[in-house]
């Protein structure tokens, strides 16, 4: 059995089935913004490996940090032990995240960070002896991961997890913010959120949101003022505010954090994906002193979570280096240039193919074409890989969020691929 057949018959891929799975392309190496396939083809990466590989691939400084750290200690348990890679990473995380967030919990992946965040919010109220505050409020079109609590705050109807309805914890969903990032702010657009919070606040432990950009729930960009209003309402009704910056973090939206567009600080924030520059799985939940001490001083003082690979030294070490690389680069202007080019090259598609395209939107290094019909992913990828481009559309969304190091010629090849795909109905 050849490798691809073995892969097809025996290995689960994300969001796949064993009956007629979409083809998996075999990658043998990656360098800068190119993925090299087994047959010799080279694809320009428009996905940053799902928001993570912001510096591109095979980055000498990141390679070295993994090699150097592995010669010292690849892993050691974090229960009762600590180490330099974790300490220096947590110092950096506290320095670069909004003021007031200074208690860091390191864990394995984005979904786990979301679980940790939600547990912290619940335990904060348990510790205070308030058991009724055990629900979450979020907005529709959100996505927070695939584990159980994370699924319970993903969009319950249009998201990926409808089949679990009835099994998942039940939470509150306000309408998705209808006020786009570039629209004029209209305070009526927060009415649904406000109505729920006014009515149900005594049952709500925390609000959880992806700030500014809703990713895998629909790639929507909403107005920064929405978050200012959310913060005010949470303060008024004594509800914790959680920002899931797992996709939006590390400069992707044009600011270091999505919440920087609004200058709002949450009570708890989770980060992941680009934390290690896409080298390794690592995520973090960062809480304010109020939350951490609220838990620790109360009736349930021990925070009950402790993954085996917590603070893995290899991952911490590469995350340290990745943050240094980002902060010492001119990431802001790189992201701005990508944004401008995406606007120039993608926005005209809306008028050109108005019969096929519902909307085109660009923010930071994210370009989205919302189509009127669902994309046949296998067909689209066959066409795009034939043009030397790697994109992975979902639903009716064709989108790109390339590594920040992409050059303008390569970015034009991506936008041209998107244009041609639509023009030739190759989806
Ligand atoms: C906003 C957000 N939260 C959480 C997650 C889950 O992260 P992971 O896939 O690392 O579990 C994702 C992943 O796409 C995400 O976009």
C-alpha cells in the first residue's frame, strides 16, 4: 500500500471522514513561504498553517532555539519544577499583553487554553461561594475550538458542532455584531447582547469573545466600539470578560492584539497559534490578579488543571524566540503592506463578480472573499495547487492569511489564484 493510500485509509485528518475524504497533499519540506510537495511542486502558502506560521517556515533563529534547547532539556514535568524557558516566556507574555494581565497558565493547544479560561471563570465564582453564575455569554458566528466547553460557545447553528446540541453545556448567544469594522458605529447593534446580559446576568460567569475578527465561525470583522460597550456592560453587571486572541493575536489584525483596536483589557485572555511562530503546539491563558487571587483566596483555592506537557521547554524556547523575532521586525508595516495589497487586489472582485461574490473584506493580513455558494474544497484545491498556491477554503469562504514575510509578487499570485478560481467557476 503506498503512503497516500495508507494515509487515506488509516489516518484521520481535520474535519474529515473515511468515506471519500478530500485528498491530502504530501509535503516533504517547507521554506520561507513555500511548501514543497513530494512530486516536486512548490506551493505559495496563503494560510500560515492556520494563522500560526507568521515568520514563514524553516526560520534559522527558530530552528536554532529548538536545537539548543533540546541539548539541555526537551521536557520536564512542571509540577513542583520550573525552568528558564517558561520563566522568560511568561515575563514576555506579561510585558506584551494588556496591562493588568499578569498570571500565566501555559498549556498545550488553543482549545485547551479555552477550557482553562472557562474553568478559571467558573472557579472564580465557586471560590466566592456563588454557584449560580455558571453560564457563558458569547456572540453568534464565533469559534473557540473543538473540545467540549469550547464547542459550547461556538455558534450553535452555523458552526461545526450542531450535532452535539443537547449534549453540550447550554450557554447564551447574542446576535453576531452586525456593525462591520469599517462601518459607522451604531449602538443599536449591541441590543441583543445587552438584552441578554440585563436579563440573565445573575447566571453568567463570563462573556467570551474573539475580539474584532471572528475566525473559523465566519471570518467576520466587527466594530471596535462593540468591545468598549461589552466591557462597560460586564463591569456594570459584575461579569468577567474573556478574550480569545488565539487567532487574532501577534499582529494578524494590524494591531498586536485584536483588543488593541478598542483599547479594552479583558479579565482573562487566551493566546496560541502564532505563539511559537507555528513551530510547536503551545498556548497560554493569562488572567488578571483579580481573577487569580479571587480563585486562590476563596473556597476553591487550587486551580484544578495540570497538563503533562505544561510549559514544555522546547515549545517555550521557540515561543521566546518567535516573540523576539516579531517584536524586532517591522511587523506593523509588513502587515500594513499586506493589507493594502489585499485591498487593492481583492476588493475589486466584489464588483467584478457580484453574481458569485457576496462580500470581500480585508483587515490586517487577512483577506476574505465570501462567495454566494459553498466551495467544493477538493475541486478548489486541485485548481489552486495547479496554480502553485496553497489555500484551504471552508463553507462559502475563500480566504488568505499569509506569513508576514510574504513578498508582493507571491501575494499577487495568491490573489490572482483567488480571482481565477472565481472567474472559471473552479469551486
Ligand atoms: C479563536 C480560536 N480559538 C480557539 C481555537 C482552537 O485552537 P486549537 O486548534 O489550537 O485547539 C482556534 C483554532 O482555530 C481559534 O481560531
